C-alpha cells in the first residue's frame, strides 16, 4: 500500500474516531460514502478540516470536483499529492 494512502486511511480513522476499523480494513478503491465506508456529510467536513491541517490542502465545501476527490482513498491521495503544501522547516 503506498504510504500516502496508508497515511490517509490512518487520518480517516483518527479524525473520525472510527475505533473498530484498521487501515487494512479500508479498500483504497471502495467508496468512502454511503455504500462503501459509510461516511456522511458531517464526516466529510471533519475529514476536510483534518486534510487542511495536515497537508495544507483546501477544498470547496460543495462542488462536483470535491465529490470526485472524496470518491475513495486513491482519489483523495491523488488530490493531496497534487495540492499539498511543502513541509515548513521547523
């Protein structure tokens, strides 16, 4: 499993407090919402904030493009890889 996909799965689990799910339980190609992982719109907002904090990416709250990025872990990883801010020196 590519490391960014694993990071995103861990972020999904921790930011949404999905206690009974492990990263390997989440299929990178499976839908995140409804029939897949079963996330809802509140989860999307919380996950969007977590992505913004961790990777510096910004998403429009209600656009068709954002829905594409949240389709599954692979799509989310592609979006983050293309749009994340470089790490700030500490």
